[in-house]
C-alpha cells in the first residue's frame, strides 16, 4: 500500500506530505462544504490525479495526521498493491425508501471476496441506521461496514458528497474492498455519561422523535437545556441521547440533527424506536480523549499486522466539547496505533461501525470510530 497525503489551505496553496507516483489510486477528499460548492473543485483534484477514483465528502472538520483543520481540503490517495476495490454511488432523491436504496447499493457488489465496505454518506437527508439496514438486508452480504455521515460544520444547512464528479446533495458513496490480503479492523467508543431520569419513547417514526413519556419530546428537551435551548439545534450536540431499544441491548448514542417547532419534534441521525429507554448524556474533555484512546485499543486488538492507514470518523459534538483541545483525541489514537500509520478522516454527523468483536454495523453518534487498513 502506497499513500500520498496533501492539504490545500485557505490561501489555495497545496502542500504534499508525500509525492510518490501512484497508479489508479483511491483518493479520499474531505473538505469544508463551502469549498466543495465550487464548480471547479472536481477539475482541480482531477488534474492532480488524472486516473484516480475520487471520493468527496464535506465535513465538520478535516483530520490529517494529528491535526484538525477547518476551511481546508485534505486529500489522501491510496494505491493498493494486493487489493481490488469497487465504488458504487446512489442518490437518496431517487428512492422513496432509504432501506431500498441501501439494498440497491449492496446489490451492485459481487459478494465473493468482498471483505469490507467503507461508506461516505450525505448527512442531511440520509437516515443512517436505515441505510445500514438496507445494505445488510441481503443474506449473502457478509462484509463488515464502517464509514460516516458527512458534516457541515455546526451549521446543519446541507452536506455534499460525490464520486468522480462535482460534490452534490443526497449522494451515498460505498467503497467495496476485495481480497484476502487486506487486513481491516475497526472500533468505536464514546466517553459520554448518562444523567437524569431514564424515560421511554412513546411516539416516533424512524428517526423522528415526537413523544417521551407521553409528552412532546422537544418541550421536554428544551426544559432540560434551559437558556441553551435558544441555541438549538447546535446546543443539542452537547447533550445527546442514549437509546436502549430493549433490555440487554447495547445502548446507542443519538445526536439531534434538527428540530421541528411546528410538530414539536426532533430529527435524529438514526432510528429511535418506540418503547426504547432514553437518557440525556454529557461529557468532559478528559472523558472524550480517553474514549478515543479506548477506541484505538479495541481496533488494535487481534491485528496480525501494524496498520498502514487509519481512517478516523469522529462526531462534531465531540469537537464542540473539546474546542481548542480537539487534536488531543487524534493524538491519543496516534499513540496507540503507532507512527507507521497515515491518518485521515473527518468530523461527522454520524459514525458507522460494528460494536467491538461483532460484524453487524450500527449507526453511532458522539463516538470516535476507526477503520485500520494494511496489506
């Protein structure tokens, strides 16, 4: 595996960390949404990698090595020496059901020798848990899945993604990796703590939450936020919900992506089933940094070889809590996985990964998620 990395700063200048000639590389481009709205951005990257497979995604912060940037483009080009890959893209506007879209994406991959799927998804229109359910709905689909929902800072206006074209809204990009020579490991961890009474979801549809304990969910949430309710939906990133679908199930963290004042409801990044138990959560900078270290430890367990590339997807809510100390969680990861691994990634509106030791993917919020690759 050969890796080139580069960054284009706010003044428009490119700086390459490595500049080895690559053949038909996979090129991951993570950038601020405003930059990706440029009509010339695709042409600019295409000139750098004429035979590259270009995957774009907007972010709530760009990760390159142990640095976190805003308002930049980060680029990671990978030439695989022993691994084949295929890229499939679909747009949510072409489907009435997100699960059917996920199934349509999965159906375009040959299942034999498919070892892993990495997903870069729109973060505004896509219900992440529904997408995952669709991807895994075919019994023949056995590959592991990781990835994330693209971000837009803390603005929540729109997110952009694309494959070999100018970035646009509604796109879901899936990168399938084939072969036995690619070692993939993954993990996620949060570092958030529940507080307040445990309550029950009494009305919801998919990822839209209407009632908790028979009361309007938004009213109840605003009561807890107090003065911070004026800053919704951004303020909700500091106080996500933990959701346990049934007794004994692993709890999932759900971030509120938007609110509907008229319906008195909240739109979350993933499903929130009726009768699930919910609690508010909060965290500290120390807990979040430790959570990133824990995620890295889990991802490194049982690996045969040291990772050559680490793709990090961390939640925008973690970034808001860490503030000026955001890079600490990336440094924690680096310390665990080693200096030999190149690091790329982005801050997201949702993270995709199985729980440690399992293969079934879940949508997470407020976690650090790692995908470690080596040949």
